[in-house]
C-alpha cells in the first residue's frame, strides 16, 4: 500500500491546471480508482464495466499528450465524446499543452452545432466513430472547413491534420474550456473558463464540511450529468481528482437501473438536478429503498420543495441544495451543507466568508431583509473575480453587463431568511408581475408538478389590459387525458387550492411539445412568445373569471 502521507497534497503543491492535479494525485494514490463507468452506462460500447486507477488514467493522458504534441495543435478543439473515459483522457491531454476544449453535447440537434464550432473558432473536432458522418455533414455547411478526427484516429494524427503548431505556456490563467450557457433566451454565450476556475472548484468542494465532509481517498461520487456542462466537467471531476476519490460517470440518468448502479459501484455520494428526485419518487416503493448506510449525501439544485423531505425520508440521505452558475464558478457558489437546511423551502444555505453578496431591487438598490431581490456576488478581497469566468467570448458588452457596478449580477431572485440563509425564488426574467404582485413561474410549476393530468408545464406571462401581466400555463398532457375545458378547469382548481388566488393560471393552453434547449431546459423566451400567440389567436382557455379570493371562513 502506498504511503500518501509522505507526498505533498494537491493544495500544498498549488498545481497550475487540471492536468497537474491528476498527475499529483496519481503519485499519492496510484492504485485508487480514479474513474468508474458502470455496465449500465457503457454496455452499448463495452462488454464489461470500466475502471481506471489514477496511475492508469495518468498514463493514458500522458500518451495522448504526446500524440497531440507530435501532431502540432493550436486554438480550441471541440470534443463530442459523450460521457466516456475518452473525454477525460483527451481533455486533460490537450490541457497539458495549453489547448482549450469546447465540449459539445452529442444530443444537440445538428442545426445548433455550427454555431458552437464557428463562434468558438474550433480548429478540429474530436469525436467517436459513430458521430463522424454526422459531423462531416454538419461541417460541410460551414464557411471554413475543419477536420473531424475520431478517437480511433488520434494515434495516427499528422501535423497536416490539425492546423496550428506546438503547445503554449500553461499556467493557472490559461484558458481551459469554453462552455456555453443554455441559451434559453437567445443565442448561447460562450463562457471563457481558465485553469484556476477548475482548480477553485475542487478547493471549494473539499473545504465545505458539514454534510459534505469529503474523506480523502475514500469517496465515490456518482453523477449522471453531461460533461458538456460545468457541474460534471468541473465540480464533480475536480472534487474527486483533488481528493483521490473515484468519479463514477454515467452516460445519463436511467431511472430503471439507477439504484442498482449505485449499489454495484459502491457510490458514497451523488450529484442530481431537480427532475431526478421527482422521477425516483414516482417509482414503486421497495424494501431496499433505504440507502442511509451507503450514500452520505446528494449534491444538487432545484429539487421540488414538495419532494425534498419525502425523498430524504424514503431513501435515507440528505439532498444538499446549492446555488451557482457557470459564470460564478466556485467564487460565488453557496450550499446548504450545514443545519438548519430549511428542507422544502428552496433554501441553499449561507454565503461563505470568502464571498461578498447583496440582494437588490430593479433599480439595483439593496432590499430589506425578508424581501426578495436579485442576488449579486463577488469574491472578497483584492480580486473580486477570483474563481469566476473570464468573460463571454466575443461579447464584451454582455461581460460588462454581467459585472455592472463591480458585482456579478446573477439575474436570480433570492430572499434572505431570518437566520441568514438564502432561499431561491426564481429567475428575474421568469417573474410574472400581476397587479403589483411578483409571481414566480417556478413556484407555479412546482405546485402543479404532481398533477395527474400534467406531463410537463411551464408558466409564463401574457399581457393583460387590466393587471399588466396574467399567468399563462403551457401544458403537455399525459397520454389519454382529454384536451378540453374540463381538464383546464381541473388544473386551475388544484392551483387555487395550493396557491394564493393571484398565482393560479388565468390562461391554460395545451401543446404537444414546447421549445427546449439541447440540455432539455425550457426556452422560456420562445415559450412566452408561443403563449402570447396562442392567447391572441383564441387558442387557449380563458379562466381569469375563476381567479377569485377565498371567502373568509
């Protein structure tokens, strides 16, 4: 057994890049599992589960680094490698040479891919053989051709295959990745993330404590989230690689095999998004539902308040809600890892000492405690952008807007609770202002999420000649539920039982589909326009007359 106590830790050595983190951890824990892919996540390309120790992963990265060095490469390389081991190997190999990557979700429609390649100025695309023809067809439509290289072809790369030459000097300020925001309102913006951004994610995570007290060399963290997003690529990856833990990477969330994958992989923690607890709670109850002796915590955001306590009681471990965004990284991240967590109240904890914050109204003036306001954050000290993104690519105006007044303006409406914890209300752009009342679209959606008629629903604002805005609910119905007035009235009736009357939908419209992004997030700007058109055309149920105050008892 290796004696890791004699080797400096990642924090002591102050590595300059994610590649350096892996190399150092490989010297401390060479035989520990670094990466594990359960059979449920790799059976479509492997006959058995995949596990790489730190020494094996380190060696694979070193070999790939030499290939890229011999080929000669510059600029950015786009990666469409799914949630496979190859992603980590190629990303870190390129990182060693100072080459930034553009992760691309393979589930993205073909029509969206050219924007990422052209805007991000990709000099090559590295992909799997299964995606080669598709990407060749996509690139054929570009004004400038770029090479498509498959994973199997990497070992035969030649200088002519990839334009550019030689590596660049790499330090903590070097660009590591270009990650795009979801694009729920217009074209996605490219967030420039340097090496330090990734390093700070790991430092932040390993110092959290409370419910998230990482045990060096012992944790096994399972995530189903895509590596094209910051949560999986930077948060969970850096947390494990910096502490000698094992990252268990699924291809995606599979409800039917989820719990078995956790058991088989010996996971001690999970990452989640809000939809995951909802789906798992809907599964039939089982005598083996209690994971209190195996799973120490779930780390995520957006759990439906009505599901939070139910989930913890049924499955036996806490869901620790956090707040962050790609732009703020670890520098502005907040998490409810200490008690009280205010389960069921959208609470995401107290801001750490290293962070300055404030809640402001629409005029950017601080609000009183207990009143909702937009959250603004920055790092405490001489460098207020420490740990944050480096700006939006080719969009200085949007970068300046994001950092207006010296704060990162998040656009998220938050309220400070009596004990100093913060609770999420909604995105400012999702607030519906009806008769002077600020109404959260997410609150409406959460209240109706369990309705038996509803498969999914998005609340938005439509103009109202008297009230300014009125609540419109766009609904995709479950199979066999009739699209008629009675169904609409039944949905509104439940809303009136669960919410104060003015928050209930005044308009309900049914749709077969609703616009979503490649990450399956609602395109709220498009949905708002869609609702406006449907209401104007008389293609929605007008239920405004039924929105009345409850009579006193």
